[in-house]
C-alpha cells in the first residue's frame, strides 16, 4: 500500500483529504485500543473460568476446553468475513472509500482469527481424533477460506490504482463471505468427522448450562476483540490514506 | 456430554492452545498499536 502513494492521488478515486478524516481515524484507533485491551484482560479471566470453574468433559478430558477458544475464534472470524462481504457489496453500490477500508480491516482481522481456528483445531483433534488433520469438508473449506483471504490481502497490495484495487477486492471479498454459510452447513451436507454446531443447530443449544455459559462468554469476548482490532486497523487504513493523499498533493 | 471423575490426561494440548491464542492476539494487537502510533505521529490534523 505504501508503495502506491504517488499513484493513489493520481487516480480517479475521490480522496477525503480533510482534518476531519484524521480526527475520525484517531477516534477509531482510540476506541479500538480500549476495546482490544478490555478484551485481552477479559480473555485472561475467561481462561481462569474455563480451566478452574467449568466441568471437565468425561470422554475428552481437558483437551475439550480448547472448545472455549476455538469456537469463539471461529464465530468472530465468520463475523469478520460476513462484515467484509456486506462492506464489499455496499462499496460496489455506493463507492464510499470508507467501506473499502473497513472491508480491508475486517478481512485482515478475520484472517488472523482464522489462523487461530486452524491452529487450535488440530491441537484439539490430535488427542480426540488421534490425528492433527483430516481432509474432510469443514477443515478443508476453512483452510480454503484462509488461503482466499490471504489472496485478498495480497491482491490489495498488488494493484496500485485505489479504485481498481477496491473494485477487484470487493468482488473477492464477496466470494469469500459466500463461503461462510457453506462452511457452517457443511457438517450437515456431508459426512464428516467434525462435530456439529452446539448452539446454532435446529434443536437449540445441546450443552450443559455451565459449559454453555462459558462458551457464550468466550463468544462475547472474541466479538469485542474483533471490534477492537478492526477499529484500530480501520483507523490505520484511514490515516494511511490521508498520508498518501498529502504526499501526492505535495508532488 | 457426561461428567466423570477421571477424564483422560491431555491438559498439555489445552495449555498449548490457550498460549497460542494469547500470543497471536497480543502480537497482532501490539503490531497494530505500534503502526497506529507511528501514523498518528506522521499525520497531523
């Protein structure tokens, strides 16, 4: 992105080179930092609750408690990609630069969260399934989504014209978001070793209350974590945009 | 899910997963905070 500074201002993309954009970016960063710190502290407390105050599952043992970070990370990653899809679609309609920047921020945070999902999953799978990885549909499609998002972020750094970059990225972003419901429903559509959803399933939550409340706490914390990180990343994107516009204006 | 007195001893996997999540999130957050601080200094109102 930084290498395209001179090209960005020469494109047809409308730039908002105003001090109000800087103020908005700083506000976004400050709020995001506060939420992120809050979420990190809450995550530490969540660990204590999950380890000390949540029952140990009979057949899986302590490894089952990976569930309390794996599922919330998956939820927040899917939330991130859902928001990426919505922002991308709205960008193609409204051509608002802020939507493109928020889509980029959401994609990056979602990719980090997917990395967590893809590493905590095998750490759970090894003691329970006896193998780190299975090439079954849920795991494979999540890995595919991760690669697609790495491609999205690479694409953004490969196109110098901001308007072209935003348009192509929006299309890839929408395609990535379309994978999310498929990944969620894949355990119903195919025979798979992966457990079925324990909350978002047709019969309602299938967990004991103490486990369910710990899981929901994790989901809430990872949602706040996503919001915090995405706001900071969005603020960075807006400041970077402003910096490039000023650099170009100076010649 | 059933509860029993002596579940399998596999706590190491849980510790590894919890540590990994914390490290990834803290490293990413600190990276973003440093980038944000640098840009805030560069781009004045």
